[in-house]
C-alpha cells in the first residue's frame, strides 16, 4: 500500500514539474569514487535528463584516470558524449542530447588554455588584440554553454567551469549515487524550479 501511495506521489510530482521551466544545461559534480560505485545510476540520471528535454549535461569528475570506464558508459548513452581532459578530447556517438564528461579539467586550466590560444593568434597576427573581449575567450573554452543548475553531493569547493557557472544555481543534496532514485532526480528539478535565476542582479 505504501509503495502504491509513493508511486502516486512520484507521478503527480513528475506531471507538475513537466509544466514548469526546465534547465537546458545541468552540471553534476562527483568524485571518481562516486562514479565508480554509481555508474549505472549516473546512466539513469542521464536518461531522465533527456526524457525531460534537458539538452546538455556536464559530469565533472576529480581525476583523469577513468577514461576507459567513461568510454564504456558513453556506449550506452543515446546522444553525443564528449570526453574532455587537459590536452585530450574525444567524441562518441551523435545526437542533440550532449553529455560532457570533464575528467579533472579545472576552470583555471581551461581559462589559461583559452588565453594562451588568444595570445598565440595575436602573436601570429591572426587576431587584433583590440577586438579581444569576453566572447573571444568563451569561443575558446572547452564547454561553452552556462549550466543552469549545478548538482553536487557535498559543499566541497572546486573550480570546474568557473567562467561558465558564475550565475548558475547550486543545489546541494545528500546524494548516494549507488542508490539514486527517480524521486531524487525529481526533487532536484523541484528545487531548481523553486528558485529564480538572478544572473548576478
């Protein structure tokens, strides 16, 4: 009986959420240990995002040495998976749904790389330094779109996508990726919809 009531609650919450605004880009910050124990539920999470018409998901991991596991996961994603690390980028699959797997590439590194690329183009005379603006930097970032919401399991600080995420909503949950449920995903969306993005205002 309790399970039946729970399912009704879940279904009503889902229907209510689908009538509200959806984030276009969700970023998930997780440790490699969480990834190792929660790969199947991460895959579920990605499928749930796609079912709610979320166009892009960035999964930020704190280490680079999980490329093989990430590639295996990518084979089960209905869409395009971009594996990104410092000096390494690979695409698997295709489609409108995009998953960025960021393997330890910090925001500072990403910005420094973009600035170096700009400096080299200026040095070669390919770019007028007078026209360099935010847009020129953004065009050279590995991940160009801004996350609408960042989901993380702890308050631990990191610098993933620091340029892109200045106005993102941060949602902290006591997530257990090994036992992640659909209702947990729905509650993340509910928390997002309860907030108003102020874009620094």
